[in-house]
């Protein structure tokens, strides 16, 4: 197993373009040189294998410098979520205890709040230019062989953190290797592929396509922060072949004025991750001749866990496909027994792409890693042909009058209404039924809709007990840095409908659609 990917790629395809950043391409020779220089700089600063190095910055080539330098030094890449507040950054730093935190100018104050040693990205570039490469060569002579092994931790990536302090998922080198192999082979990636890295590098999505494509010797375009106009321009300019975004970002592209005119002829297919992609968004890309597949992954498992062809995606638009080549998946009942085809249960995964546990959280690790299987907390079904479909989070399923209701199913029905731009469904407490649904709905600009009208529409598509009792129209849905809807923020105190039933149900007057809003990905 080759762990120093940068060095190997510099041998195999030194002149091939690897990463586009700030107006120019860096080839694989240059990428390895940057990683070697950073490794020498870290050694000079006294860092040892196992030490964490934090990065508090938007997307930047420094993220890739550190990811590729880990195998040369044994240090651990531990990026911080730039969206967290200063007190939260301080808590994360106290938990991960990085030796140094690299940061951009925009997040200098947050970086200072960590109380750790700091390197600005300007200083990072200066240190690379002055790196003591002789020190690195000396260290290699003194300690020949790789400083890391397959089971050593390469990255500590923070989980979503939608409730409480995020946990640090320890990703060993064998996880990164098998995720790359699974992604390249199961998704059919090629060395002429190109992806725009628009999702945050501090998120597990950096492993979705960027790291696998670097293994393959393909091209990655770094976008500092997601901007739909710039993204479309980058796709056309660099002839991107695969689009990888979360549903909100795909929606912003589809709604952008230049979407219909942008040259997308180079795109082979698109994949949506993080949440189920609404049908209107899928239809917009289909109209442009782009097949949109539904992906599934989580920080603790790779992140790519399933695959499917474009033909299969058309036949089963809500399915995530079948397990990747070197992965296994089983839908289980609470007692651990496999569920029957079509029966909802918790998705469990196994394979070398599964993480080794949460950093210094043995109890949390034992809760999700059981007998060699990762219990994901996601509810899924598998059909008789072996195709898996995610139906929601275990903690999000609501029981209304003794009946199980899966928010994903209700959201899909709401999206069928032509006036709906975005929606999210959560369960809230109810004296009569135990739990009922609350739907937060964002309307398309210029449209009008009564809650009563929407309920009548839904009753023609789903069972009456699944129709949300509370419907509220909002200008935007609260989202995390990864673009996921923060459903806990839709509930009021004690799990009640926010503002009480009279305010939550907007039956009194027609509602006008607002913008999708909610800055995505920084």
C-alpha cells in the first residue's frame, strides 16, 4: 500500500496538471515539492508523528499541502470548521490540542481564540520558500522507511456537530486508500476527469473526489468559497467532467441566470451528497442533459459508500445504489438481525473504508462500532435487487399515533408542488398523537401558497397521518457549513412546534415565496 501519494504521483506523472489554485495549475511535481517543503518546515518546528496540525481557513492549497505532507512526517491533518464561533473554536482546540493552527486573514481572530501557536497562510508560503529540505533528507537517512503505517491516523475530521461539541473522527491511511480505490473503481473515474472542489476542505467532502483524483493523477480545481456564477465559469473554463455538490448548491446553480447558457458539454455526470436532492433540481439538470446521481457517505466511512450507473439512477432516482467494490452494507432491525427487503432499519457498513473511532471518545466509538460494523444512525431500505435507499435519520423518524413517519418521504411529496423551492420536515410533540410533523417551506420567488392548499395537495400523494399538522413558510432554512439543514433549529423549546400551532400554521393569508438565502459553504 503506497501511503505517500504525492511522491508516487510525482514519479508517475510529474508534468500532469494536478491542482488549479489562484489562476494557475500546479503539476504533480510541484505538488510533491510543496508537501516536502511543508514536511521539512514541520520537522524544523519540532512536530512529531501523532501531533495535530489545524487549519482554520476557507479552501486553499494549504489544505492539500498538509494532507499530502502527513505521510512524509506522521503529523495529523485536523481542520477546523470556519463557521464555528470563537468560544467553539476554543473548545475544539482544547479537545484536539493542535501544535499549530494555520489560518487565513479572514479567520485570524477565530484562530487567535484557540490559544495555540499560529501560522498565517502568508507565513505558510514564506516557510515553504525557506524550507530546510536538507533536514528532511537527514531525517530520512536516520530513519529509513515510511514514518506511517496503514492503521496510523492521517486525518481527524470533525463530525457535523449539529448538537453539542463535534467529535473528531480518526481516519487512518488505509481508510483514505480504500476510499480512493472504491471511488475510482466503483464510480468509474478516469485520469482525464476534473472536479471543482467547492465544498469546504475542512469537511469530509474533500475525500469525496479531490483525494481520489489525486491518487488517479487527474485534475482538481480549488474554489475558495462556493459562488454559483464563478462555479459555472470554472466548469466551462476547465472543462470539468464531474459535478459534486450538496442539494442546496445544485439548486443555486439551477436558479442562476447563466445556468442555461453555460457550456456544460464536458460534464459526464453529477452527484449530490449530504441529503436527498429535490426532484425540481434534478429535473433542471436533466433538462441540460446532465445525469444527476444520488450519493451517500459519512465522515466515519470513507466517504463514498455506494455507487450506481446513470441508467440505474434514472430508474431509481431516490436510491443511492449498491455498496462500493470493497464495502458491505446491511439494513438491520434494532436487535441486529437483517431487515427484510423493503423493511426500514438502521444502515450498517463494514470494510476497510470505515474509520478507527472518535478521538479520545471511547464510549462514543463503542456505540457506533460493534462487531466490525459501523452503525450509521441512518435509516434505509434495500429492495429485492440489492439497491439501497436512505429514508432518514434514526433520531429524525417520528411516531405519530403509533405509525412510523419518515421525513424524507414527506419532503419528497412536498417538493412535488411546483411552488416549493426548499423544505424540511421534523417531528414535534403533540398531546393527542405523541408526535406530528412540522414542515418548514421556502417558496419560489413570485409564488403564493396557503398551508391548507399544500395539505390538500399532500393528501393526494401520502397517507393522511403523514401530512404535517404544522406548516410554516420561511425565507430560508437554517444550514450547517456543509449545506445540511439544521433541523433542530426548526423546533421550539421542548420539541414543540416553533411559536406554537397558531403561528406555525400559516393558514391566515397567502404566503409569498422568498429567496433560498442562507449562505452556503462559507
